[in-house]
C-alpha cells in the first residue's frame, strides 16, 4: 500500500526471522501480524498477534521462512522498520528499529511518530 517497488516494507534480522519462523512452526500459524495502536505514555504502542489467514489488505513480508503481515492502518508508520530479536540475561523480545519514530518513553514500550509535512 505504501511500498516502494522492489523494497520490502519492513526487514528482519536473521535472529528475528529465525524466531518468527520458529513460532509459526511451533503453533502452526500463517504468520505474525504487526501493527500500532494508541496507548502508552508516548502515545502509540506496537502490537503483535498470531494470524492463521492474512486479511485482504495486509502487506505480507516473507524472509527466511518467516512471514510478517502488516495491518493496513500501520503500514505508513512501519515502513522502513527493521525488526530484531534480542536475548539478554533478564529478558528476550522483539525490537523495532523504526526510522519514523520521533521519541520513545523511558521504558521503551511506547513511541510517538514524526509529523508528516503538510498535515
């Protein structure tokens, strides 16, 4: 929907692709849908949910056996994002390296996006 021909809307690091593929295979899901919703102290939060069937307007990104579906309302916010999977001593999880983010809250759970000129 908001794509550039020949360029994927989002990319995944090898660690993220391996983890998503592992989760898909474990539970038999068709993919992982990512999106954004209002919430958190900075205004927006990322969402992730398993899906068994893509919605008609989902943007589908496939890489190394992993499939990510981007919810239509989130496509303009997530374009250019790199998804990583990090493991540390105390926690593990997905990290979104998103060039569209203007600021994030201190805990890193919510974000706000850059204003689009002319809006």
